[in-house]
């Protein structure tokens, strides 16, 4: 599975308006909703589900990245959105450092294999310092899309 298979590039947020975790999650869900990826009137329920999941165990993996994720009946396919914070957001990350890049993943309840494939792709790329660094420095939706498409093509940069 490649990023282009599940990331909604139109929903990318180059700079969060929200200063906190819950606000950033809500922004990403709203952005996916505006892009038509969540069905009718599901944004609030999905936001609550992601925050509930986050309260159970933080998805702040450290090194400036968080990958909040949830399975929800409202989505028909795996979908993701990416957002950035130049100031950093407190996300209860494992390394106790701020998060600058957030990759929100929402998957259908009945397709755990696709969820795992998307997660594997995300974490495979996030293990590379160069990828995390380039992602953190993306300042537009176009830059985020270009970086992910390069990663999909197996760029030797990562």
C-alpha cells in the first residue's frame, strides 16, 4: 500500500490553527469531512472516537510525530490526513517532546488488513530521520503531497 492509496492530499493542513492535541485532531477530521471523505454528519462522532482512543493511549510516537488512528463505521475505506505545527503540540509523546507532524488515520471497522497495511506504510517511512525532517519542514499541501509521492516512488532520499 502506498500513501497515495489512502492519504487525502486535499485535506492536508500545512499549519494547525489549534494549539493543542484535541484541536489538531478536530481540524484534521474537519478537513477530511470538507474533502467529502467521511459521509454525512460523521465528523463530530469521529473526532470523539479519535480523542477517546488518544486518551486511552497516546499515539505520540516521539521524534516530533504522532499517528492518531481509529476504526470507525462511518468510513468505507482507509483514509488519512496530515497536519503540521511549526510551534509544536503537546501530545503526551513517548519522548515527552512536542509533536510537529500529525498523521491521522481512520479505517473501516470491518477491514483490519487495510488498516494494518496503512499503518505499516506510515511507520516504515517514519523510521527514517530524513523523511521526518522533510515532512516537518513542509509548509504547503503541495509540498506534503510531493514528499509522499516521492516516498511512494522509493526515493533514495529515505
